[in-house]
């Protein structure tokens, strides 16, 4: 049965897939392996730096631009597009204060003309409050250490669609590497029984720890 299964795909083709998928995954697996350890032992590393507060005046040009948007929607202030207001303001703080982050949520108070932008990034965040009447900006910013940033990248936390897509791609390549290695073992009668025994021990250990952990 196993010999017939192994004959479905030539070993030469499967070997090429196995070799090149392993090369593609080399540094990626190193990254996920190392960050898996750092995630499991957060006490080994120093905590993140405390958040910093920055207060500044919004540039007059940006206030004038925001005021034009408010005037155009004076009759229906609740219908103002918060993102339209936020884009130039966010561009300003990204350039001026090197604010980074892929995950954005906005909170707009039409009565107070008050905009809050919550920008999340791996290992940190920035929360900017814009008073479009008083012309003031308060920025709360927290930048984590490199280890905390890498840990969040491992989890795909606040990374954006591009990185999450990369994680999915890595999983597919790892699956090819694993299955091709299994396929190459099938024709080797002398080795596969021992190899299957080892994989069986790994499965039993996994199931035991799974049920013990729940």
C-alpha cells in the first residue's frame, strides 16, 4: 500500500520540492523558532519603555484644511468622513514624529470637533488626539524593544495584511517541506518503520500535553 502510494509522484520531483522548500524556509523557520522561545519566556527580557507624551500645535495649514471640511459639512456634522479629516493629520505626525503602524482606528466627536487616532504597530502604539478648535495635538507614544517587536511579528499582531499574508505563505511552504520529506521516506522500507515509530511518539507526546494543558 505504501509502495503504491510512493509511486504516484517520482522521487526526483519530490526531492527537488523538499530541497528548495527547505532553503526557502531556512531563515523563516529560524525566525519563528527563536521568537517562539522568546514568546515562551517573556521574563528573560526587559519590559517595554514607558509611554511618552508629546504636545504640539497643529500647523495652521492643516487646521485650515480641516476647517474647510467642517464648513462643507456644517449642516450634517455627523456625516463627516473621519478618515478624510485624519489623512493629512496622520501624514504630519508620521513625518514629524516618526509615527509608525499598520492598524488604525478613528474616533470622531462632531460636537467637540475632536479626533482621536489609535495607531497600533508590532510592539507598540501611538494615540494622537487632535483638537480642531483649539488647534492642539497630544500624542501618546510607546515603542517596545526589538524582542517585543519580533514577538508581535511572530503572532501577526498589528502587522497589517501584507505580513499576515506572508505568514500564510510560510505555512504553505512549510507544509510542502514536511509532506515532501514524508513522501521521500515512503519507498525506504528499512527506515520508514523506525521513522513512523518516532513520529508516533511525537504524536502521543503532543496529544498527552494537549489534554494535560486543557
